[in-house]
C-alpha cells in the first residue's frame, strides 16, 4: 500500500465564504497556515495571526491576497489578554467585524511527569487553553453586538477550536498537552451550549497525526513514519489541507445545524487500532 503523503484535493473554486471575515491564530505555520489559505480560497477575508514568525505570516498573507480577498498579518500572543483584545478590536476596525474565529495556535513542551517543570505545564495551558478562551470571548462579544446578517450567514458567528485526538486519547509524556486539549473539549462544548441561543455555533476539529513542524520527529524518517502509521488505520499521515478543508466546510452554512460537535480528522486514529486484530 502506498502510504506516502497525498495531494489533498481542494474545494471547488466556489467562494462559499464570500463576505465573511475570519481570524486564524497561529496561521504562519502548519495547520493554521493551510486553514488561513483555505478560508481565503473560498472567499473569506482573513487575519493571519502569528507570534514570532513575521516573514512566514507575510507570505501567507500574499498567498491569500492572490485569491482576490483581503488579508493582513497580526502579531499577538494568544495567551496575553490585552494582545487578544487588541487583535480582535483592530480586526473590527479594519474589516468591520468578525464572522469566523479559528482558535488554532498551540504548542507542546513534552516531558515525563517527574521532569516536567511548572513552566512547561503553565506555558502549554496558557497558550492551548487560556488562548482559546480569550479568542472565543473576544469574538463572541462582536458576534453578539452584530447579530445575524442573513446576507452573510445564517449564524451570528462561528468559533472553531483546534483540538486534538488527545482530547480523548491519553498521551504519556505529554500530560500538559493532553490536559490542555481535554480542557478545549469542555470549553468548546460548554460555550456551544451557552451561545447556541445567540445563534453562535461553537465546534471543534480534532486532528490526528498531521505533517507539520509540531511533530516533525514523528514522521521525518521512514522508521518514525512506519511506527506512527501503526496508529493510523487509514495508513497515511495527514496533510494540513485535510484539516483546512474541514474547517472551511464547518465555517460555512452547509454546516449550519452542527453545534457543539468535535469532528475528528484522524484517519481513524480514535478507532482503537490496537484492537483491529482481536481483543
Ligand atoms: P505548528 O506548525 O507548530 O504551528 C503552531 C502555530 O501556533 C504557529 O503558527 C505558532 O506561531 C503558533 N503559536 C504558538 N504559540 C503562540 C502564541 N502564544 N500566540 C499565537 N500563536 C502561537 O503546529 P501545528 O501542527 O500546525 O498545530 C496547530 C494546532 O493543531 C495546535 O493547536 C495543535 O495542538 C493542533 N494539532 C496538531 C496536530 C498535528 O499532528 N500537527 C495534531 C493534533 C492537533 P509562531 O510560528 O509565530 O511561533
């Protein structure tokens, strides 16, 4: 079987998010980059958030602008309240509003529990969980202020939380990361329940193993990739576009009745592959 990376088909050139304004955090790399470009490809204007890599963010902006939509890069650390507040308020000034918040930024600081420092624990929770809380809160204020604009979307706004299969799969040596994603699951579900009456849709996407810098050591040698694929029934490592396509669909009115759901995009990683041959 060919387990090499595939070219993920792109959505038809239909601008189904035309007129919508999207913000993607951590959009200068990996999944966030593919998502920001993917949203631009289907017609959204996009804010490309980054924290360190300005050049990479500017490149993403140029690629999005090539679709004839607007984009700009915005530096902000999603774990810092004032920076998230400023980021969303600038977006409202420049683009008029926000329709889609993709809370994607995330990182790992791995260590066995006995070696894990408080700083490693705190950093991951600050970025992966607190950052999503702040982004969701600031977007929600604008969604509620503006309400539904029927010509733009049936909903008053969409929040898409980038979670992980590790919101349900325990992960030894990564207790900070797995705890942060478990928290994202409940953040998403609780906000979905709280905000649905306001016609705000909150959902999550939970990637499995996607080929990005965050997990390079898991796929960058044939041996590592073979080991990884034992955990993936579909027998290929995911590409960032696999996630971007799902985010674009989820942000659209095709998914208007999808509320409080996590979509696993994982090649079957959550299907307990260890039980495939018995149990
Ligand atoms: P990545 O390529 O390392 O990208 C991470 C992004 O997060 C970068 O753009 C980085 O910006 C940004 N970021 C880090 N700290 C930030 C902060 N404090 N404020 C704002 N942005 C910050 O990793 P990725 O694989 O695309 O990960 C994206 C998301 O997908 C994460 O939430 C991750 O947990 C999730 N995920 C990934 C996988 C996978 O297999 N790759 C699987 C499950 C879930 P700078 O470059 O500027 O630092």
